[in-house]
């Protein structure tokens, strides 16, 4: 049916986001390893805060997120006045595109970069520009070569999703130093906590006028369903983003539960330690049975098969055994499966099924 009512240019180029499969029909015992969630769920302190949150449902939340920002600032050693909170870091990415990129502007990111960069750029009317990777890692020279006098935003997820690979801080510094003057570098640290010794880009965002960091409560803090993320950067950027942000974008529940999660040291320590242990375990054993993995600094591994058909067949075998992992065709990686690091039992089940599968392939 033709209609004169049309969206803004670019909107119809957005492919609908395909989230990770959540369930297998008829199987209550399925294990979901498709969305990089914390296998231990939310911590006790967050759960308790959630139970308390029902008391004031009729009241509007605070608009300035002051308590949550103060808690984030104190945990990460940052300036609370330079933090902005959003409904997931997705929303902060959206604010950045709304505020800085419009028609005629370009938004640069790496091949196999997170899908939201393209969605948010197109939604803002801007043009997405993809820079090629090198060795399945973001290539800073390629990013710089992709920049023009129309580049307004450059997004780098570090560690990257779905590859799990990382760019060293020295390379990020070189990028920040050499960007065109009108461009803002966004360091997406959704998985930063899992990368040992990495601050997520905090020091760079603290010191440079052209660097912003985004972070999330969805991964390490186990709150993917709550939808809370945040950004940190130079005051001039935070002041701009605050104008775009809806005044009540986070409910009281979102603010209170996220704040509680920040102080749950025991849950954070256990989640980090188990992820590091099982990530190394799974990668090593997958490699030993002939399935390559990229060096992961996140809470998932990207398993690489001979070709797309083999990856698809392995995915079917995993589903038949009640294991849901993530196909990454939409990232241009049809020969790969992204597997969230589950608890030990889940990792053992995954390894067992893939081992059986590979033996049938031999
Ligand atoms: N950045 C990256 C690289 C991600 O993988 C994700 C989640 N898949 C996000 C940002 C957004 O996470 P959230 O909106 O849950 O904070």
C-alpha cells in the first residue's frame, strides 16, 4: 500500500534489531548464553533494593539522578557532575547521535562493531561509515582513514562485541590525538570490567575534550532487564546530552537498584573471578577440539567454525541440547557463534555438545 506518510530519510534502511534467542519452545531447562548476561543474575543487594522499590510507584522519579551519579562517581573515582545516566548504554548512544550527528554528517565505527551505532546514526539522519578491521580487531589506522571533515562521532567498543578483542589504550590515545577537530570519540565500555587492567576509557574521557566513555549495568552488574547505563565525558558534552535526555528517563526503581548493585562487592568479585576462570577454560578446550576463538577480554567467546554451514549445524546441535548461543550473521560473521560465558555447569554442557558435534564432523 502506498502512502504519502513517510519517515525521515534513513529510517527505512534500519534493519530491525534481532535480539538473542530467549527460549526454546517446550524446554524449561534451556540455558541462555546468547545475550552476554551475568550467569549469576543480579546480586543480593540489587534484589533487595528491587523488593523495596514498590513503595512509591505514584511518585515521579528524580530528574537529576543525583544519588546514582554520586555512587558511580565514588565507585569509579570520577566527577559526578560529568556523568549522564540512560535507559541502558543504548540510550546514551542514542543521545550522542541525536545531539551530534544529523543529515550530511558521518558516524564512523569498525567492521563487526556493535549494531546500535548504525541504528542510532540512521535514526538521527546521519550516514554510517564502516572502517575495515585488521586481524578481527579494530584497526585505528583504518578508522582514521575513514574520517572526513563530515565525521562527527567515532564509536569504538573496547572490548568489542561480538569479537571480544581489544585495542590498547596507547592506540586509543593516538586516535584521540589525530581525530578531525569536529569529531567526538566514544569509547563504549559495556564489557570494560571484564578486561583486566582496563579502565574503560575513564582516564581518556577525564582528560580529553573529545572523548566520551559509555558504560552499562547490564553485564557485570547483572541488570540487563533493568535498563541502566551511563556516560562520562567532558563537561561541554554532558551539558549537551543533558538537554536531549528526557527528564524522567530512569524510574526510581532503575536508579535505586543500580545504586545498590554498585556496592555489592562480593557479587562483583565472584562474577569477575568465575568469568575469567571459565573463559580461559572454555577457549582452551574449544581450541583443543579444533574450534578457533578470538582472544576474548569480555564475558563471551567468539567460536569460529570452518564455514557458515558448519556454524549453523553446530548451532542446531546446541539448540537440540537446550543450549542457546548467538548466531552473528547480522554482524557479517556467519561462520561464528558467540557464546556467553555461563557458570561452570553451563560451560561444561556447551563443551560436551560441541565436542560431540565436532567428532561427528571428522
Ligand atoms: N555496547 C555494546 C558493545 C554492547 O554489546 C551492548 C549490549 N549488547 C551495549 C552497548 C548496550 O547495552 P545496554 O543498553 O544494555 O547498556
